C-alpha cells in the first residue's frame, strides 16, 4: 500500500475516492473526523438478513466440511450461500445436516446449465435445500453476441425457476463495467438491457462494483457502485459485502476503505452476504469479523 504520499495526500486520496472512514482514519485521525463526522443513524442490518458465501471458507470446508459449518452456526449466521457443490452429500443429506445446525441454505451460486436436464436437477436441488435464490456467479467474454446469448439463456432459466418458486439472479465482477464489446458497449449494458427484470434480479458484489468504478477512472467509485444499483432496471435483492484495501486487495469487513453506510442507506436488500476471497488472517476469522461488523454497523 505504499504510494509515496505523505499522510495528508493519503487522506485526500481516500476522501476523493469516496471510500470509508477506516482508510481516512489510517491516514489521519483529524481527516477522518472532518470527512466522516459521527452520524447518528440508528438503522442496522437485521440479523436474519445476514449470510456468508461459503467460497470464503473453501479451504476449511475442503479439510473438514462439518466442523466448518458448525463454526459458521456458532458465529451467529442464520444462513449461508452455497458454492462448490455439496462436498459428497446429496441435497437432501445436506439439508438434514444444515437443519440440525439451525442453518438455512437460502442461496447458491450455480453456473448456467448445459441442458434442460441439468436445469431441472439444479432447481430440484434448490427446492430440496429450501433455497429462495439461485445465482449465476461468473461469466466472461469479449464477444457481444456471447453476452446476448447468455442473457437469453438466463431468461429461460429464470422463467423455469420462477415457476418453481425460486428467484434467479446474476452476480457481478468488475469486468462487466470495464470490458469494451465495441462502440463503448459493456457487458453490463447488455445484461441490464437484455435480462428480463420480471424474472432476473441482481446480486451486487459491492467490492467488484467499486473496483469497476476504479478501473473506469471514476472520481467516486462508491458513488459509481450506488449508481449501478439505482439505475439497473432489474431489482437488486442481494449484496456481496466485502471490503477493499487502498491497493485494491480484498479486505475483511471494517478493515478496508469502502463506506458501506453510503451503500446501505442508498438501497436496502434482502440478503447481506459476507465474503472475502482472500481472508486477511484465516477464513474463520473473516467470518467472525464480517458477522460482527454487519451486526454492529449503524447507517
């Protein structure tokens, strides 16, 4: 995180990027008070809306799946977002295990299915697990036609999911905002124009939306992320909540630079999902810090 700036320059950089109080305070406590004076907003994230993306805990899960999920339950999480499959269990077996822990798998990351049979299995498993959401986690291409084809396919899958009582969503990264598909058209332009807002919702990854703003050279990347949320015709129902160091690395919640208060005040969602692909200390520490941060944050 060495930029060769003195403290005053670092504080100005953080303030200019629209970033959080943690970054400003690290540069200058006085600047922190000036840029983010104490606020007295009383709203908090309801505990029942807090979840964690299990990709954060993938290393621990691969070593001891059961013990890791027991830790998640003890940490206070009421639900999880599944990733990387069921680790040797069937959907029914996993549901039974999660029920015993008092956890609910309310959402999962699922690739676009290759055929109708795959889609049917995906939906059946989600229903067995008691999910409310299924979300496409990642797509990448430099082809405009490919993005249009993906959007068309997601609309088809989302229609089937809706008929089964499930919500179908898309999860962003940064490249959707920065890849030029020709004539300045980005993947995000294609998705927001082609995905049927009656069928497909958005799971906005706040870290990646802010990073997309940085990549575009936006003066206030947090405002860019908020504009992404507000301007999309699709409903934003879920957040991935992970923090960002000034050097661009992912950070545990509350230790980085993103001003989540601004984002949460701008738009409230049904799920606030803790995530950090590269935990600062250990995956379990990331889970603990993230839950506590969301429970204590006032905005």
